C-alpha cells in the first residue's frame, strides 16, 4: 500500500531528470575544482589564488542564492513558471564554462588578458547560483510534502555518487585536457536541463489580485539560514576529522580510495534515509541523524574509525543532508519556496566562506578539536530544526 501511494504521489520521471541535473551541476564543479589551480598557474597566477577565489565565490553565493530563489518566486507568481531563471542561468553558465579554458588556451597572458580569467571564473560561479534554487524548488511540484524526503533522496544520490569520486577525479579528468573536459561538462548540463524542460508539467500563473496574502516568513528563514550554516561547518569539520583519523589508523597519507568508498556509501544511504524520513517525518529524521553523528564523532576520536562507528556516521550524515531541501520547503509557504531553499544554500555558502577565513590552516587543527567543532555545528543545526518544530506546533495550535 505504501509503495502504491508513493508511486502516485511522486512524479518519478521528473524527479529522475532533476536528479540528472543535480549530477550535471556536481560534475561541472568537480571539473572546475580539478582544473582551477592548473589554469591559474598556466596564466601566470599562483595556485594559491584558487583558495581566495573559492572564498569570494562562496561569499557572493551567500547573497545571490536567496536573491535568485526569491526572484524565481516572483517569476512563478507572474508568468506561472520558474523556467525563465533556470533556462537563462543554465545557458549563461554553460557559455561561461566553455569560455574558461578558451581564455587560457587562446588569449595571450598580457596584463589585460590575465585580468580576464578571474572575472570569467567568478562570473561562471555566479551564473551557477541563478538556477540552482529555482531548479530544486521544482521538487515541491513533483512530490507531495509527505513523500518529499524519498523524492529528494534520488537527487541526493545522483549528486553524491559523482561527488564521491572527487578524491581520485583529478588523475582522470586532467588527462582529457581542459577544452574537451569543460565542453563535456557544459553540454551535459545543457542537455539535462533541456530534458527537464520537456518533462516539466504545465503550470498555471497565479493572478496577483487573486493571490492569497501570505505573511513574510522572517523567523522561518532565519532558522533555515542557521541550519544551513550549522550543517556546512559540521560537514567541513567531519570530513577533515575522518580523513585525519583514517590516515593515523592506517599509517598512510593516501586514503583516496577509502574516502571514495565512504562517499559512495553516503550517496547510496540517501535512499533508505529518504524512506526513513517519509516514515517518521523529515524533521524527526534530521534530528535522529544529528543525535547519531555527534556521539559517533566523539567516540571515533577515542577508539578510531571502526566500521560500526563509520556506519553510524554515514547514516547520520545521509539523514541530515537528504532532509535539508524538504526541511527548507516545509518551513515556508509555497509562495516563498525559492527564497526558502535559497536561504539554506546561502547559509551553507556563507558558512563555507567564513570557515576558509577563520581556519585557513586546517592541517593544524587536531582531530579532537575538529570533532568538537563538528559536534557543536551539528548541534546548532539541531537547535534550529527543533525550534522550527516548536514554532510550527504553536502556530497550528493558534489556528
């Protein structure tokens, strides 16, 4: 009975195509991060500039993600669809993505030419923020709220499987050459979004004079922002601690294959995480994930990265990450869905930018300090999620 209901309540074709779009987004970032140091040095910049560029891009994304999500809400209200933002953003991002290696390959590195590369790099990163929040909003159309964690799990799976190969991607991606690799990434992204446009069901514009007046959800947006910040710092500390503990335990500096295996396990765990979220409720599932991951981190510092502890960390991680988009969508009225998701992505980007400024030398942070930092960050996210549940209960009681 449950399977039948979920089949009826989720537009699976649209969800799978959106998962392909998420996979394409992850692939372009994988290519970008792999080639960035090489492209910079080839054009006469120090490779260390890559860190500064990523900080600037994250800082700008922190502002633009909510703005683009909010503007797509207006587009949905006035013209009946978010696709103008998605289409324009993808076309712009794809063109700039191909332009990146072309600047390095075909423009001489004069004073003017050299200044062009950072501009194109930042412009591409900003173009990517135009369509991500509006695209993820479509999940609210493709699934009922109760089934949303399961629908999102396939999107998480696609991005997670591609992202899992980040530790070993460089040796394969760099061998293809920049122009071909960037062209592949660009066309994959364009193709995925073109198919999404074809399968997206027709939408009805909301007449402005008939639109229901909805109070601006300021408190809810603040809680979404706090959750995004907490999850970002929690993940950043967690992966650093896990890497250091594994290196010490295995007495090697090369743990690439182990990290790939953990990444694949996290991606695959998103499906049962989605099912669990449907079963007990998304907010409760996220809190279960936080309650599992914090003690597991602290125990790992004492006894090492034992298999049961890694399994608990993977399960908790999947519940938290997979629940983020349904949490953001569930916190705000449909009228502000794009702004809600944009606020989560913006909070995540803001935290990552601040992290790079506050902790420029991650290698000096001990596993114990990292585990405490990760635990506190996830605890902050848990407080925001818990408070959101209390607020919703009080609102429902008043109604």
